[in-house]
């Protein structure tokens, strides 16, 4: 068996494909409505809270950080809901970890404060309304995520 030199090993890893990794968090209120947000930095519709996983950051840590930054709330924990793969659409391949942040009480929902520098608006909506408002590539994912929450079973999604 041939052993790679340190330089060959470095070159091998540098030439591996790169994928962007994201983390998203779903929250429901006590009436079963989904929390969606409208970012100010894009014009293609509503999304769920979340963002890009930073270097040396786990997807779960990124999800907790994004919730704190975007919504101004700290949640003690969240449940892994699934993972989705999105092929290159001109911006590169993406892998998104999806978490369920749980059901926010009315008191917790009232504490949510969106980050003005990133988000323009937030609201809780029914699944049907969310499917009309969300970006097209999120619609199928959200339907499947709701099913996963109801089944209490993680999902794998591919677009």
C-alpha cells in the first residue's frame, strides 16, 4: 500500500468538491402555525429562520446562533428533523440541516424580535399559507418537514 506524502495528502484534500452547508429551524406556535421570515437581502420570497454554517461550526451550533441573531431568542435545544441536498443552481451545491425548534408558547412568540439588518418581517402562518408564500424550492421541503414532525421521524430530501 502506497502512503501519501504530506504534500500529496494536502493536494488531495484541496481538490475534493466543496459544498455549502446551511442550517434551518422550524418553529410552530401553540396553534400549529409555522414561523416564517422575509429577508431584506433577497427578493424571492419568505424563508424559515437559518443561515450558513460557518467554518469550524457544527450545523446545530449554527442553527442556535442564527435563531439568536435573527430572532433574538435563545432556545435550550432543538431536535434534528432532517437533511436536504440541493444540486448546483449556479450558486453551488448545498446541504441543509433542518431542525425543529419546537412549539413556542404565546409568551415566547411575543419575545421574538427580528434583526433589522437581515429581516424585514416575520409572521406565523398556516402550512397552506406558508406554501403560497415560501420560495418555490422550500415548498416541497416544508410539506415533507411537517410530515416528519407529525411522524416524529427524520427525513432526507433531495431536489
